[in-house]
């Protein structure tokens, strides 16, 4: 019988999220839509409300498969075209 101990080395420290900008006026908002039902509607309405309240603008970017990570070209486009990304929707 082998007995394994839970003590051991852990992975590297997790990388934290970038800080939120203090003001959204003039910022460009991207929407990363995972194409789950109503994700685009939810994120679109949220982005529109943020834009109306803050003076930001909205750009829509879409992924095709919720089960996979966003393709590198989409991430590259987001990094060049927007300063803030809204994403995430579950069933």
C-alpha cells in the first residue's frame, strides 16, 4: 500500500487581475462573448449602460466556442483596440 502525503511544493503565486481604471470616460470597452445563450445580450446591455453612464465607447468581439479559450488573434485584437474587457457568462 502506498500512502501519499498532501505536503509538498505548490505552484507559483497566482497572477492577480490588473487594477480597474479609476475613470471610464474616454475608455474603449470590449465584449468577449462566449456565445452561450444570452451572453451577448447580457454583456451588450451591461456595456451600453456603462458607456451611457461613463462616456466610454463599446466594441464587440466574439469567440465561437465557449469550451475553448479565446484564440490568440482575438486576444491580440482586444489588447490593441480596448482598455477594458467584459466577459463571463454561465448557463
